[in-house]
């Protein structure tokens, strides 16, 4: 929220009080002039002083401008009769108008030139010496110089205020961007955890139902035990995820819920492969030894990708074999994880899981590493492939 700028530079701080004191002092000297002073001189002089007081206390731009004109015109006209006493309100008005940034810069100097012209015309009738007029000119020039200085200070304050507001707006945008990023991360990790745990539970319970219908109670009991283990693991992962979202430093700097859950199990990738088999899936794994080349951070990220890819395979191509291959080509230092499953055409469009949150979540998980890790996914012939590439040997 921005604050309204002051009406004019004199309307803030101690300046109004100082102007009022100056006006009262000059007014006092006006009323104590020689008794020979005409009522016209006294009246015009007091009018200029009153205008000075009005300008000092008003909050209206129009009133301030009118008061400035009266101060310059009345004060300049009375310079000669008051022995230059009334040059004071004229100088104050010229300085104030010059300093006011809502006026063009030339307004103050032009007002000073007009006041000097009035003073010269009024002074010629009394045959004042040249020094008198030079003194008046110097006074008006001083008013312009003071006004220019104050104007520059006001412009500097405005620039600083504008810069501070821009920085505040940028900070708000950064905070909002961070908030949206965190929210997207939370949504991704909750999706991964629930898809893995709840999807697995559905498969197990379906198997239990089928076994019970066929009277195979012992096998059903085994499936129930496996489902209970899966539910307990899912609940533990959810609790760790929530704890990490509350305090990211609690897990040694893990930046997302999925990473926190995976960090609790150093064999998370191996456990995911085992779980897929326990859920009735068929999986072929090759090159598992290459996983030792990944550091903890990259293993966590790859675990998140693998969890989502296997969940998609169970959901979109149940019963089809999944081929998981880990490889590192000599010289490039890149570990490639390829998860491939045959597409089940009976599932229609859902056999190629590209429209949900899974693939964007996997891509963002690797992109957040900021080291060139990335993921490609798509259908090739009768198969759906997920290819993740991560640097091997980092931090080892």
C-alpha cells in the first residue's frame, strides 16, 4: 500500500511551524511600521503575510498555489515601501513553488522573474539605487536556488520510495512463486504416496476377494497380511512427508515429502521392486549394481520416479511384465533408468499414462536437482517407456 504524497514540500515535518513563526514575526514588524505608512501598504503587506500563514497550514493544492501568487505579488509590490521587509514571503513562495515536484521546473524561476519585475517597477517610483535592485535580485535568486535543492531532495526521496516499492513487489512475487512451487511439490508428493500405497491396497484387496470366492483362505490371509504391511508403510511415509513439510530441515535438508519418505529407507529402490512383485506384478531387472554409483540425493529422486512409474504400470497395464534396466555408458557418467511395460490395449487411452499428474511430477522431481537430470516418457510401438537420466558418481 502506498501513501499519498504531500501537497507541497512545506506541508510536512517542522516546516509548517517554522513558516508560521516567520509569518508572525514579519506581521509584527508590518504593524509596527512608521505611522506614516499608508493603509494601502499596511493592508497589502498584511495580505501577503496572511497568505503565507494559509500556505503553511493548507492541505489543498489550489489554495497553496493561490497563496503563493499572493505572497509573490503582494510581497514584491511592498518591497520598496517596507524597506525590503516584504521580500521574505516572496522568497519563501518562490522557493516553495520551485521545490514542488507537481509543478514544472520553470514555474519557480518564472514566478521569481515576475516578482522581480513587480519590485523593480514599484521601486523606480522611489528612485532606489542600483544596489537595492541587485539585492532584490539576489534574494529571488536565493529562493530559486533553495527551491532547486529541495526539489532534488524530493525527487531523490521519490526515487528511493519507488525503488523500495519495486523491491517489495519483487519480494512478493518471489514469495508467491516459492509458495506455488511448494504447493506443486506437495501435490506431487501426495499424489505419488497415495497412488503407490492406495493403488497397491486396491490390488491386494481385489486379490483377497478373488481368493476367498475360491475358498483359498490361506492364500487370502497371506494377501491380507501383505496389504496390512503396505498400509503401514504408506502411513509411515505419509507421516514422514507431513513432518518434512512442517520442518524441511528435519530430514537433513530433504526438500520434498517424497524425498523424505525415500530417505528413511536406503534400499527404497529395491523395496519398490519387491513391492511390485508382492502386488502380483511381474518385473525383470537388469543392471541393478549400477545404483551404487548414485549418491543419496539422486537415489531418492530415482526412487520417486520408479515408484510412480510402477504405480502407472500396475494401473494402466495390469498383469503385463515390466522391464527395468539400469545402465551407465562408458565415458559419459550418466546413469539411465529405463522402465518399460507392454501397453494393455484393453485399457484404451489410459494405457499410455500421459494426461495425469504422474509424468509432470516425475519430470519436475528430476528438474529440481538442477544438474541436468531429466526424464523422457512416451509410447514406442507396443510399449510405454520412461527413461530417466541422472549423473552418476556425484559427491562420491
